[in-house]
C-alpha cells in the first residue's frame, strides 16, 4: 500500500472538531510525536478530556466534550483491529467516561480521512453528521428521533444512497438521557459502558454516518502479512472455542468454578446455566456468526427466534456479559428471553451490563419486600421472571413507571429507594459490575475498585490465567519479568505488580484499538505496531503509553472530586461464595485496602489523595497535567 502524501503510516493525520452549537468545523493536524505519545482511542480521549473538560462541567450539558477515536491499528489489515473508543465526562460516574466497541465504523472513519472526531456544544435541533471521504455535513435528524437503531441505519443509508455507509448512533434511550445509554455501532456493537449514549443524546446528535475509500498505509506490509498468516494458521488451536461458542463459551467454565454471578452476586452457581450456555445457543437459536473488521475469528453471534418470542437477527446475538446480566443475575434460564433482552437493548441503545444488573438489583429489592407491587405497577419483579425483566427494559427506555428511576442507574436508584438497599447495590463509582466474579479473581476485584471508569472488565486481569506456568498468559508476561505463577486469591505485592503491568498494557491496547480476544503475545503486538507505523517501538515504550493514559484519566477524576474513597468494592464481595465443590472466600476489606495502598505506591500516586504525584507525571512526559 502506498502512503499518501499527508498521511502518517497507520493514521490519517487529521482530527475533525465540530461545534454543534454554532455548526462550525475545523480540522487539526497533530504532529507525529502526538500520535506516538497517545496512539489513538483511549489515549486521545484522556488527552482531550483533561485539556478541555473542566471541573464541575455537567456531563449532560453542552460544555461536556464527546470524542470518537479510532486506535492506531484500527482499519489496518490485522485481525482484531476493528475497534474505536468513545469518551466524555460520564453521567453515570461523574468521572472519566470511556468505552470501546468493535465492528466496522472506526475503520471506515479512518478510510474517510479522520483518526478522531471531537464534538463540542449541543445542537438546538436533532442532527446527524455525514462524514464522506474527507468532507463533513451536519444534517437534519428530526425524522430519526425515537426510532430504533436498525431503522435509523436503514433510513440514513437510504437518504444518502449508499448501503456501505457505517453508522454510529444513540437509540431512544440516549435521546431520553438514560444514564447508561450506549453508543451503538453497526446496529449490534455497543460502546456500552459509562453512559456515552446519554452524552450524545444530550447534544441532540442522533448519529454519525461515515464512508471512506482511503486505505490505511503500512510502513512494512510484509510484517503485517506475516502476522495475518500466523493467525490464520493457528486460529483453531488458539481460539477455536471462542469461534464455536462466542464469548458465551466461558459461561459453563464459570459455572463449574462457582464464579457465574447469580442473583445479584449472592451466588456463583446457577441451576439454569446449561440452558443459557454458548453450547446450547449453538445447538438451538444460532443462525450465523459475524466478525469485526479484518477479523477471522467470527466470535459474534447471530440468533433468530420466531415463536411466541420473536428476535430479529439484525441485532446479532447475546454476548456472555449479556447472558450473565439478564440470565443468571436475574435468575432467568430462557435463552430466547435473554436474546430478546439483547435485541431490545441494541434497538434502544442501552448498555446490557448496566441494564441487567440494575434489574437484578430491583429484583432483590422486590424479593426482600423493599420494593412492592405498588412500586412496580403490579409487576411481580422476582428472580426468574423473564417477562418482568423485558417489561423493565421497556420502562427504562420509555422512562415510565419504576423504569424512570432505574434509568438513573442502580446506585442512584438505591439512594432513592433506601431501606437498606444501598448495602447490596453492586457498583463501583456508580457503574454496575460486569459478570466476572472478583472472589474468583482477587486482582480483578482490585481492578474493579481502582479503575478510572468504575467497574470495568476490559482493562483488567483474570487471575485464573496466571495460576499455572503452562498457561498462555504466563508465557506472554514473561516479557515483563513475571516468571512465576500466582494463586487467584491473593493481593500480595507480587500480584499487585502483575496487575500493575498488565493493566498498563490493557490501557495501551485501548489506545491502539485492538480486540482483547486476539491471541497475540506482547512481542507480536509490538511487531504489528512496528509493521504498521514503521516506529521502532518497544514493549517498554508501549507499557508507558498505557501508564501515561491511565494517569491522565486518574488526573481527570481527581479534578472532578473522585478520590481514594471511591476506590472500593461493594461489601458483598467480602462474603464467601458457598458451593459443595468449589467454595470461594470473600475478599476481606483489609486485604483490598492493603492491595490498593501497595498499588498506589507502585504507581507513584499520593497515598492520601490517590492522585498521581508530580514526579510520576514528569516521568511519563505529561507534566502539563499537574
Ligand atoms: S475476536 Fe470477535 S470481538 Fe474480537 S475482533 Fe474478532 S470478531 Fe470482533
């Protein structure tokens, strides 16, 4: 591939800035050093938010800034390179808001000539953006308001006369400012976490349509080709199970290890687990598999149901996180009903994790008599009632009945409901907890507590992957000097050290737009990035990019008043998880506290405020952030 004159290798060199209040647009062309320091994705988000969103800015007001950013790999012919980030101040946590999604939109954005879009202000009327081969247009979206995501994508493609247009959008839930509304890409991929859809909705921005033809230029195409060849030759052995069963393939392994979140994290085993597994989905309602840009794994599910419940295949199929949130967490063992919940969330633009976990919380309130039939409008909101959970999704989207309160998120709902419900609301910093059980992964629990976005399972570790020297992850982290396996249930300094290195790396992965399911080790990621950009990057340099970006996010939170008191876990995780075969201890509050303190010290963060020390910012070449 030839490099075009004004492009870098791997990036287009242009960032589009749009002010929706005065409808002005501007193109920025940062220097190469900026790209190398921040790479893209979460890096651009963190840099922009810290520079441009001051303390106290209303997350749902026009002063908030919304960023869409492709990663450095996004759009290159590399498996797993189809991801992009969305960021803003979060209406759910009040802090650093950032979420990623796969699909094809980010690659198309780069092909349209831009690495990122920064959106300022708010439009008076509903609009959508049309970014077409380097040009941008702000168009009327009044005809799209209130419509589901598949309908909106269809209408935009018809209006612009091109079926290959890629669309990012908010559904009706984002228009109505549900605090955990997400941004939906390609109808069935969600930047789900931290409420970025509510921010987009608050700006009266319904969608961003993109189309481009400019290929990403590669510095050393032969290196990139070699990686693609290696992946296709090793696909079955390394990721065959993910290909066959999708992310839902991890449901039964979690069930067998007592770590499948059940009944609002009151249990780790669910009697209906077999019925909602990835294996059962493959045998019953699975009609196709789907992929993201350039990815040969095809882990995305496509399901279809046509009986008393109808599920539209346009919305894909449920991921593991969705099955956990609407299945075991809500006590529902009906895969068709869970698939319907997935369809509704994708059609309305709701984060499936926050929606399912919030409904699970409300179910526990109902079971305990804290919520009554009078509160639910006559709905028996009990664990196992699939119809009730579907009705709640509808109410959350419509902002009616109990759904109006639940649309504020479980943390805020518990503040209103009271009566002791605050004790079992499962959140960190206001964001609902994903379907990974900290009692089976103590390092993951530390990760939930200290994440700048609130509970997050992507920039985190899974302790069980480091418990045996023969596990692939152990081979990969040898490049970081982690040479000995560690038990899953410790937060000793060796575990914190592993956690620190891996989480820094994962933030870097969010900057390059790489899917975490690709079986690349550290050396291969380095080689791919070198092949794309031509930079002689090292693992050491990449680790520092991740740490730099994490520190910017941490500084953003410090400025917004999120301090050390928010780096905690819900008390429930200190309770043991009973099981006849694999009982798990809780994470003791003191153990977590010790882990947090050790982590701060290793990171160079102030033990009293939790904010990065000036010397740490100097080390990371971001002293401007001090
Ligand atoms: S592994 Fe799955 S989620 Fe990741 S890029 Fe490939 S198809 Fe997309």
